[in-house]
C-alpha cells in the first residue's frame, strides 16, 4: 500500500459577487429625474429622457443602467438649456465641469455620445420641417 504524501490544498469556494453585492455602500443618488413629464418639451433634459426611452429596448440592461447614470450627469449640468441653444461652447463647458469634478474620460465620452445623438436627431427633425415647408 502506497501512501501519498502530497498535501492537498484546501479548495476555497469563492463565489462570484453579483453586481448588487459589489456596489459601494452608500451609493450616491442623483436628484435628477429621468421622467419626461418633469421637464419642458424644448429643454435638453426632455430630449435626454426621450432618448433613454428609445434606447431602453435597443441596448443591454447593463448598458442602459450606465446610460441612465450618464444622462443624470447631463441633466444636472446642462439640462436646463433648450436644445436649439446647444452649441460647441456649451458642450465644452460641460466637459470642463466634468473634468474639474474629477470624472473619468470614459464617463465624459459616454455623455458626449448621448449629446451627439440628441443633436443629430434634432438636426434631422429640423431638416424635415424645413423641407416640408419648401414643398
């Protein structure tokens, strides 16, 4: 009979933590609402909320959650202005605010992506209005 002198390491069964378990304790809650009816229809906040509603069924749940966070950044910083008053200077000011606040580049780029899509949609809508008036 041969005795095996190899020590077996005790296997540690580490469970993978779910997203809920790995969140920071006392996560920050933004007071920015994501309901369209809370804002005037011409405001950027309204456009951001509408954009989120459209994207809800197009993207994965985790992507949607991060988009909601980024949308709250936009609403809290530049949401009060009207969509037609948006300019590159407004977006640059928003970017500087976020950088001074200590936000990471990925967050700023995601916010920028949302703003870009909103501006593209509003430009297409304006083109349709102008074109229909010409005919």
